[in-house]
C-alpha cells in the first residue's frame, strides 16, 4: 500500500505542475489534460514493454508504485470527462464527440508508440 500512496503522491504533484505551468492552447486536441493523459499512456506502454522484456510486471514496485500509484494519479479520467462535457456545453455535441474520439485515439497511439519504442530500442541494447 505504501508504494501506491508514494507513487500516487508523486504522480499527482507532477500532473499539477505540468497542467499549471503548461501554456494553454486553443487547439482542440492540445489541452493540458490531453497532453498529460497521452504522456501517461506513452509511459504505460514503455513500462509494459520493459516488463515484457525483463519479466518485471510482477514486481511490487512496477505494479503498485509505477502503474497503479504514479500513472493512476498522473493521468486523469475525471478531468477528461469534465472537459468532454465542457466541450458539449460550449461548442455542442459534435465537438464533444470529436474531442472524445481524438483523446481516446491519441492515448491509444501513445501507448502503442511507447511499447513500440521499447521493442525498437531492444535491438540496440546489449
């Protein structure tokens, strides 16, 4: 449990500072929440990829500190949900649907890219 709490504390602080200091963009897909969730998905892909190579997924540190604690607190589904409904309220249902599709697609591609990067880098590791 302490691993999850410690990872969560670090993930929450990092998310706060990134969102707070990140310049705001008027582009639909470049909101701070989108960037944080995409980065978290990328990191999860990297962690899963490394776990497959080193069979480390069963380690307490990887499972509870990194995946559940750090990435669970760093990424934010609740803010994504709130932001989605904000798009609906200010721009209509079409923009809400576009935002949701873009967010999910970007996060899935980020996860895939993280895993792919690890597999590609594996060829250069000794």
